[in-house]
C-alpha cells in the first residue's frame, strides 16, 4: 500500500488562509495492483470545530481491507466558515478524478462517507457543488459528484432538532438566517443525488435521530434510493463502535451498532455492482 499526504490547495488560492498556518490536507491510502479500484473519501466529524482522528484512519484502513482505495480529508473548520469546507471537499474530489489514472481509481466508483458535521459537509458538497459559492480555481464541477453517499449520525437540520454548535462554528456566532435555512439540508434535497446509506442511534443526545428521519423523508419524496439503519442505543460519535476507535471511553464501544460497517459495505458493493 502507498500512503501520502497532499496539501490540497498547493500552488492555488486557499480561501481559508489565516495567521495560524492551517492547510487542508488529503491523506491517501492506495492499494497496490494494476486494476482500477473503487475508492472512498472519508470526512471526519466534530461539529465543524476540528476533524476527529477517531473517524479517520481506522475507517480508511477498514475500506482498504475490503479492496477499496481510501482517502481522508482534513477539511477547514472554525474559525474558518462556509463555504470554505465545501470548497475543500470539491477540491478533494477534483484531485481524485484528475489523478484517477495515476492512482488507479475507477472514476465512476467514488463514494463519500461523512460522520456528524462531516456528514453535513458530505451532503452539502453533493447538493451545492454546482453553486457559485462552490466555485474556485482548482475545482472542476464535472468531477465533484459522489457516486454513493454514506452518512453516520449526520448533522442535517438547523431547525428544532438542529445541533446549533455545528452551525455556529460553520457560520459564526450570529449566522445569517437565509444562509442558516439554506444549510438545513432536509429542505434542499433534489432528484440528482446519488444513492444514500444512512445510520444513527435512537438515543443520540447530541445530534438527535430526527436529523436522519427528516433526511430520510426528503430523500423518499425526491425518489433517492436509501438504506437506513437506526440502532436502539448508542451515544453520539461512535465511529466504528469497536475498541479500536473507543479512545479510552468505554461508551464508544457498542457491538450492536458496530454492525453498521458491514451493512454499509454490503450496500456499497451493491451500488458498484461488485
């Protein structure tokens, strides 16, 4: 396996440039072999305040073990605001498809997996990549659509069930109400979306399960294929829900909810005809 890290905006204008020197990066985990493989882009969560390491490399390695190239995007978070994270995500997808031949990727089998706020970003990028605010040198809109979308306990709504900490981090402490409404994603679903895999826990106290229920209803109305799993118990931020990703917190282990990964993998193989 070949691994490396790219500065995704190298030699380009990074619109999140600040004095702290942060640069968005893409970690690549590319399997050996000559055949073009499908790939998964992973977006960790943590409320648009950072990217959680618990929802990063462990997922990439798991997908590698199943024959997928994988990538982790360490995207821009607060104090950087919308639309900078979407620009990062669009740039990452542009890079994947630009380098498809070199990295032996199948450009028609690129999936995206987002957790929590990373789920909000994954869906936002998929919804808005053709909008003016998602445009920048280094982004090719024709390369920015995922072929399959996987969301774990995602932030979706800015309404009564919203995780307002995520929206405050993304938009600033006094967000514009029109922009807040635009980023309540259950209201933006359209028929051009790829198939979606969605999972949540019923007892999630940080990002209520209603976020996924609202999304599922909107996907249904738009005719988007959906597989959804709601597990009866589990805290927010389970990641793989196994000891490998517990980070010393026993409550991060939930072997029943941990079934999500196998279910997701089976679903993904169906989407890609494998």
